C-alpha cells in the first residue's frame, strides 16, 4: 500500500482525518521537492553540455547573466506582490492604480526617465 502511486484526483480531502491530511501534505511536498530537484539537475546537465562549446570565461559570463536575470525577475515579482497587497488608497497616495501595478513593477530600473 505504501509504495503505490498517489492519485490526488481520487482523494476527497474533506473526508480525511487531520493525520491523513498531514500525511498527504507531506507526500505532496516530497513529490514537489523531487520534481524541483529533477528540474535543477536537468538544467545543470544542459549547462555541462554547453561547456563543450563554450570557453570557461564565456560559460561563466552566461551563468552570471542568467543569474542576474533571475534575480531581477524575482525582485520584480516580489515588488508586484507588495503593490498588489496595498489598498487602493495607498496606491493612490503613490500615484498608481491597480491597472498600473504590472507596468510599474516591470519598468527597467536602469532608465530613470521611464519612471515619470
């Protein structure tokens, strides 16, 4: 029983006891961690494959650019989440409306002329 595949669609979550819900949550988290680890392994395997065609300095530059792009995107998404959490009155105080949140979060930080 324990090693059978888990089919989440066949489970009525409302009928589970708290212990069963907790066990299901742990199983889903384990599955998500395994999927994330597999995706990371796959990404690094592709980078190792690139090392055959790129010199080490080029590969380091590529990895640095990818990492900076990832951090920029993460920061922008975090900024959007913070703006979405604000009330309409707070947004109005800083000169934004709900429609403008995405544009404000995705403006390029390097070009201050786009801000006004």
